[in-house]
C-alpha cells in the first residue's frame, strides 16, 4: 500500500486490549486502508525501534492509544511505549515535513480511556483533540471510522452498518477455523498477523 493508505497503529498489545484492537484493525481494512503494526512481522534480528520508525515514516495516518499510561494496580509500571511512539510520529511530521511535503500531510488520532486523564501525565498535549473510548470496542471502532471518514473524505457507511460487518467477519472466521480443527482456545490465541490476513481476505471477498 502507498503512504496515503497506510495507518500506523500504536497501542497496547496485552490480551485485555484485543477486544478493541481487533475491531480497529477490521475498520481500517474495511475503509480501504492498510493497518501497519509492529507485530505484523516477527523478526528477532530486527531492532523494534527501527521497525517502528519505518512504519511511522511509511504511514500518512497514525492511531495512538494512550489508555495504558496509568498503571492498573499497585506495583505495576505504567506504559511509556505509546507516548514515545506518538512523539516519534509528531516529530516525523514536524521535522521531516520541513523538507518534504509528503510528511506534512501526516494525521494523528489520539485515543484515551477518559477524555482529560492524559493531561496529568502529558500536559504538553493540552488543547489537543483527544477521543475517549471508555474501553468500549464499539466506541473505539466508531472513533476510527469517523476520523478516517473525515480526514480522508470518504463519505462511507455509518458505524452501525460497519460494526455489523465486523461481527459477520468474526462469525465467518470462527466457523472456518473450527472446520479446520481449531479449538476456541486456539482461536483466542491466534497471532494478530494471522487474523489480519483473514480480515484482508474477507474484506476483498465482501466488497462494500
């Protein structure tokens, strides 16, 4: 996919976040874009930061979820990867864009659980537009749909219809995997890259 269709996703990769990540990735595919995510390829010889920088440089759009910047319980460390990658994306637009118009067109969607919570940890983002999803998969899905529709001027179907298509994909994919000998546990533990390939095929087979 060209720069103009790539969407970099910067988010947590824990199991609790999968219920949000899966519909976000599907939404990106459904709208005709290519999700770019660090786990799309697993090469132990490739430094992770180099891969992230490459994905950011190759993507006009970036989705950054800061919902794990606060530790969930006593003794748990808060996550710094997401703010770091957001800073890299902003820096790419600001500094590389000074020499090349392509990077000046970069756009970012910043997500959080609560609308103003981030200000306690990242006051430099005050007055930035932040979208709160409340850890609700449909809210996150809708935020991504509305943002891409606006920034890429798509004029596409509404969130409810697109969400129904996501649930259709999940049902179809589960049926296919069960028929191939996958257990429920196997399905829940599928690598994201495998699920992304299935989404891409389903979207191609079920055009809007």
